[in-house]
């Protein structure tokens, strides 16, 4: 497929099932659904971790020490529990269920994330949004969105995380055409949602189960819906929750290494050197609750750009 082609395919693509890979970050087991060998990104959504649901014993919790980012926005969607975000701009922000933290790394930022309280539940999704070339060097920024637009449709509660749907628009500031929806049910429900045919889309069940475009899904399986759909039919079981992400094809897939999103290996090497030397490019996180993360060695890694 040619990403610069403004005309989407004439027929709907066959959905593809992609298994998320288990990983461990900061003491919590999570499933990494994007990127994978099969799917480098969905629009500019270039990373999707589904963390939990986990139940921590008293005195335990998720703690991710200060670490750097470049070239992306981190998008944190809380489902259950509370996290404290701190960053090198001096931001200190508690995030609760139903809220979004959006951190725009631009040329460089450092942040830490610590579970709040004594043990308890934690369930969240963290996505990264690759910044387009014109915005990659912008100054870092942090925004907290305590409330997002809610839409009730056929028994499905839609939280509009990013972009536009059904005449509503999200306040979340992004730099490429994107959509992000959280779909939640209390009782079994079915609906059909309009989609932008120029976007590529994917869905991931976070809780419960769903059938989307004829495919039965549970947590751990991403369904790649491809590009060229004008709608998608879905059925959600009772007490279920699902993410739907989409966007215009980003073009050549961005280069991801550790917490960096770039275009060339030289940019990654420079960011790594700046982090390891304690450069003012990144700075420090005031009040961080745990130790600064050490970058893995770059040597021996084969970096691949493009699809
Ligand atoms: Mn991070």
C-alpha cells in the first residue's frame, strides 16, 4: 500500500489477528500489542502497552523511575487505580480512572510514573504517538485531561480520547489525523461505528470480550482492521471494554529504540549519549520516587526503519 495515496482501497481489507507479547515494566506484567513485526504502527500510534489488570499487595506497586523520551507523545489512559506523573518540566500530576495524561516529548523530556497508595488495583493503557517531522524538535510539554467527551450509543459508552466521532471532538492535542476511542459496556450491546476510510484502524479488548468485524476477541489479541473501512460492526459482552485506534498512514514507520522515536540510528545514538552523560537536554525529575533508569546497550541491536 502506498501511504501517500489519497484514495483508500475499494474493498474492505480482511482483519488480521495479532497476538500481543507479554513484557514486564516497573513491576507489572503487561502486553505489548504495538509495535510488532506484523504491524509497525496504526496511523501515528506507534506503541500500545496494556498494563494489568493487576492487584498489588500492601506496600507493592508499579514504579517506573525517571527515563527519557524523544520524538513522541506518551498517552496514558487510566482504567483503574491511580498513578503520579512527574517530569523534568516540574509537572506533578495525579491521574485517576477515566483521565488522560499527554506528554509531548519533542526534542527531549524525562518522566517518572509511580502507583499511588498502599497496594491495590492497577489497570491502564499507554500509547505512544509518533510526532511528524515538522513537530519532532518542538519544546516538551505536559497536559492533563481530567474529563473527555462521553457519547452513549446503543448501550455502549464511548469515551472520545482523540480526534472526532459522531459529531464530537476530543480536546486532546495531537499533530497528525488520529482517532482514539474507549468503548465500555455494562450489559451486552451491539453497535456500528462510522470510520474514516482514509485511516487505518485496530482494536484491542481491555476487559471482557467482543466480536469485531466477525472476529471473537479477548484481551491479548489486537485486531488490525486495515484501511478503507467506512464503518465497523461490533458486539461487546457485558462489563467489557475495548480500545479503537486509527489514523492516516504515517508514511515510513518511525524508528523505535528503548524510549526514543526517531528517523535515523544517529539520532538514537545522540539521545542515548545525552541521557548517559546527564545532559541538560533531558534534565532531572524533581521529587521522583525511584531511581533513574539505565539505558540498555545499543551495541548488537539491529535497528530497522520502515515497513
Ligand atoms: Mn515513559
